[in-house]
């Protein structure tokens, strides 16, 4: 049976989004470390074919690793933005319903006191 009300915790989503966005720097540092270690390994291989092969892989891998960092940051920013959209939409909806004489006893996104399932 579906829930009687929409329940989202925007504060938790916003906090998680902020923490996720903050990991972008960690991912970027990790990508740089991987690149450095692979380039060091390529330089120390002592064989031109192996060195060229590893360098080729690093060249292909490096942009993907940095894209992961950017994607992590974007994911966090988008999650935080979505949380704020929910809060603002909820407030707007509640204000609109109140202004039309609705019997809504609580904001759409928040369970609260009131009669019956879903507290409507």
C-alpha cells in the first residue's frame, strides 16, 4: 500500500549533497595520484614498448578519472539543489492552499497532527 503522504527530509538530502560535492576535491586528488604513480611506473619500466603502452593507458584513463571527480561534485550540487526545490515548492503549495481556504493542516512534505491517515 502506498504511503498516505509524501515524506522527504530535505535537510538530510541537502547535507548529503553538500558532503558528496565536497568529495570532488578528494576524487581529483586521487586521480592526480593515480596519474603520478602510473607515469612513475612507466618511466621505471626500462622498456620503451612498456613505457609507451603505460603512457597510452594513462592518457586515456586520466580524463575519465577527472570526470569522476567532476561528476561527484555535480551530483552533490544537484542533490542539494533538489532539496531546496522541495522545500520551496512545499512552502509555496502550502501558502497557495491556505490562501484558497483549504483545510490542509500541515505542509505537504511534513506529517503533522490532524485527523486520519496522512494527517490531512
